């Protein structure tokens, strides 16, 4: 099976609190009724990231099993994950990885919606609301448009 770049990124953040600083600081900026429990948010974000990595693993197995129609989508996801200077740079710790995971999920969700037989089930997970709030509307909108355009470009080939 192909190496999963998201799993590699996850390995770099699990051990240190420094990687969480920007994300936890962002919690204070959100307009919420009650202060969030940073430990619970951290756990939700890790579940979101791990679930996204599992989706990519599942897709890689499907591609190796003959789903060549999804090779370019997997390559596009891996390419974005490998770009350290994307919309939110990977130097920003968890926030830099969160935008990568969000784009991958958006890419896979949009491709699955246009496929008669998608090899992955990209259901909405509970942490998605937290992730969208952390990244912010302009960032998620930009990522969704990029995913939409990528799927459209790939499907036209």
C-alpha cells in the first residue's frame, strides 16, 4: 500500500503541545456561547484527522485493487498533503494539517457524490463542525472550491 502522507503528518503532531498552540489559541477567537474544553476539542480534532487518514488508506487499497478511476484523486490528495506551503502552511502545526485533511475530505466527498460506485464512504463526522469553525468560513470555502475544481478537471480527462 502507498505511504499515507497524512499519517506521517499526524506522527509529527501527536507528541508535542507546541503544534497545538495556534489551534488552541484560535478557540479563544471563536464566538461561542461557552468556553470550549480544549482537551475535548483536541480529541475531536485528532479523531477527525485519524478518520481522514483512514479514508485515504481505504482509497489506496481500492486503487491497488483496481479502482484506477480514483488514482488521480488519490494523487491529488497526496499532492496537497505533501505541499507544506498550501493555504494554511504546515508550519502552523495542527491548523496547517487540518486544512490538508479538510481538503482531502472535501475532494473525496465531492468525487463520491458524482460516482455511481464510490470506493469510500465519506460521511460527515461530528468533529466537522469544530473543524469548520477552527479553519473559518473563507478557508473552508476556498478549499471546497479547489476540491470541486479538481474533481471537475479529473472527471473531464
